């Protein structure tokens, strides 16, 4: 058998073997500095849209290293939550405060505002450079290359990108910002399986704090150690995996009660 295999190998012409076209991005989230113990404190936060309550009375104290799946039956609620804690929208009531040692980066559901320009991707990413070294093209191309924008692709302009390319750009931006708190609203939208796999692993390995919302069950189950569910009648907050949360009888009863209350 060994001889026949050797004959087969001898017959192979290396030039005829097509390389795999599956390219795995290198998503690696580093932190510029470690955060202290105070990450995020939220008190009595509520939000509504056109008179409809999205969530109310949200109290939350985020601990260092928490990886929280923020969940709601209404996806508008989770998006409003991120927009509020990132200072992009106003809450109806309540307040939030970030710890002084935290730095945040945010991947919004709608990233279109970031791409209303004709900058090349190198110049686009340079907008978030904070030092001379970071402003250099070689440095910026390093981050774009990790997200599989190499050579000529790094000279595409921001306004012609596909949905998936925009998300990959936003991830390059997040990697370059080296924040210690990451917020991700449906990050797997528009991404292929290779990117999702790399992303999933990078969040599991990230030493900082993560708040994320996803329809990807495996993503939620493998990354999160805490579940926060936003409802029009308050919040349910548990330190457990997503599957444990969804299968827990007591929580099921609590969810039924909380959703049954007339708003």
C-alpha cells in the first residue's frame, strides 16, 4: 500500500494542484490596557420607539471579563440599548456610566454612516490612528490584511463595498482601536463561515469584556457567560450559558410572567 501511495505521489504534478480558496481572516482583539473593576453601571434605563416601550427599568452592573449576550424578543430593543450606551441615542429615563479605565469599541447593526465617503480603505482606517506609527500605510495594511484586504483590495473606496466587506472593515477598525470593552450588534450578519469561525474564537480568547447580540446560536452559546434579557417590563439577568438560560424552568416561568404583564 505504501508503494502504491508513493507512485501516486510521484505522479502528482504540484503545478496542477489548485490552492484552497478558503481564506481565514486573522481576527485578534488585543487591549491597549486592562480595565479596572468598574466597567459599566446602568440604572433605571428605559427606551421606547414611537410610543412603544422597547425596554424599561434596566439595572446592570458589568464586571470585568463578563461576556454578555444581550437578548430580546424585539431586536429593536437590543439595538436601542447599544445606541444609548454608545451616546448615539437618548434614553427615556435612567443613566449609565462607564468606568474611567474602560475604552469601548462598537460594531453597530447599521454601519452605513461610516462609509459615506470615497476614502480608500487605507485612508478610511487611518481615521482611527492615534500615533504616527499607526498612521503609516504598512501598519494600516497589516490590519486590513488580517481581514483579507490585501494588495489592490486595500485601495478600494469605502462607498463601493459590499455588506460583508463593510463588516470586515469595521472589524479591522475594532482591532486597531484595542479597546477593553467590545460591543457587537449582530456581528455575524454578512460574514461567511470562515470569518464567523475566526470571530467566534477571537471573542472566546479575548481577555476584556464583551456585550453582544446575535442570531447565531453557536456564537451565543460558546462566547457568553452571562445572559441579559431586555423586556418592556424589566430585565432578566443571569450568569449562565445561553442554553442553560433558555432551558431553565424557573427562568421560563419568569419570562412568561414578565411578557404577560400588560405594558
